C-alpha cells in the first residue's frame, strides 16, 4: 500500500466511526449509534466520544446553526471493542442560540455527558489572540511515529495507523527526553487525507484532535512520559470553544500550557491556530494523574 493510500485509509476509518446511525426518535430525545476505534489499551479514545456526541447533537439542528461551545465529563472508561449509543435532549431552541445535552452509553450506563451550545452566524465586536512567533514549520519536523523507537508494538501501530499527522515541536512524550521541564508545548496537527467540505464534520474532527496531546503540558512539567511504568492518567472533563471555521485536513498549530496541578489532578489549556495565524479554537481539560513514588 502506498503512503497516499495508507493516509486515505486511516481517514476513511475515522469517517466510518463518525458516521452515526439514527435508530429511533422519541418525544424528548433522539438516539444515535456508532462504532469505536480499536485501541491498544482497550479503552475508547476520548476524542472519539467528543466528536460523536457533537455530531449527534448537530444532527438535531439546522445546518446554519453551528457549535460554538461544549462542556463534557468523562464518567467511565469506554470499551473500544463495543459500539456506542448517544442520546440527545433538545433542551432549548431560541432565536439565535440552541442548547443540546448528549449522553454516550455502553451496556446501558453513561460513559460521557456533554452539554453544547449552537448559534446562528451573527455580526459583532471582534479581536483575537496572536499565534506565537518562532515556531518551526511542520515540514521542518518529522512525524511523531518517525521520532520514537522502542515503544510497545501496539502503541507504535497506533501512531502509524491513526488518522492524524501529529508533529511535536519538542520531543514527543512517549519516551523519556532531555527537554526542559516546563508546563507548555506546541504541536502541529492535521488529518492525513482530505475530508469532505462539510463544516460540521470539520468541527467534530477538530474536537477529535483536541483531545490528542492536551494532557502533555502537565506531564512535561514533571519529566513524565506516557510509557513510564506505573503512570495512571485519565481525562476528567473537556471544554471547547470554536471561534472561527477551519479545515482539519490543513496544518493547525496547537499551543498548550498547564497553569496548575495539585491533589492528583492537572489542568491543561490550549489554543488552536491556522497556519496563517487565525485563532480557531480554545480548549481546556482536567485530568487525573498518578505518578509512581520514585519519579523525580
């Protein structure tokens, strides 16, 4: 299989996961079902559930009413070997805004709960943060899978088989590095092949990508890496705000930092920019993190 064919196939698999079925409609909620990505850990990747819940909610709205914010809680680990059911409650529809609650279920119990707000395009005041200067271009950085050796086979395959091309500006955190211990990092990201021209799909795919690497500003501050024996990390919640449209099959810069860690929890925030500096989205996530006692 050629490189282009492989890239296309990875994105096709993502599109299959995001292609939800509407199984039934009730008076108070809409029901959708979807599949899950295989994962080496056996647990569902959080960005998958974020994207699926958002798409399910958007399918209960007119196409010109777009997501501008979401707040979600990861309630239980999901089983990546099983499908997923998403129920959507139509909480409110106003003149300019709509609100939806979406809950993802497996085996009859909720694994993720989200509330999201949607808005018609409206004029108004505008300003935006600037993209940091001095960041290397993505072409000057190797893909993550080309920069790590010695990973377990399942993790190495996950990196090469995922739909996202991720390129860390500093060393990837899968293995130990000599990088400075600071609570910040930046990564370039995009899907490996083009997506259809559906703005909803690009918003959902951006939510999918937003869960990748966001935790690492917390890990990097303490010299922690993903393959550290005994490390336990779990996402607790995730919030996202869409500021401007963007294509996720074009390069995006994800600038991340952690303002705080305490009590076995760490907070990470991120800003996403297009390559030409347009501010696209903001992200925040809190994680549970437990580091082995002998880790410096």
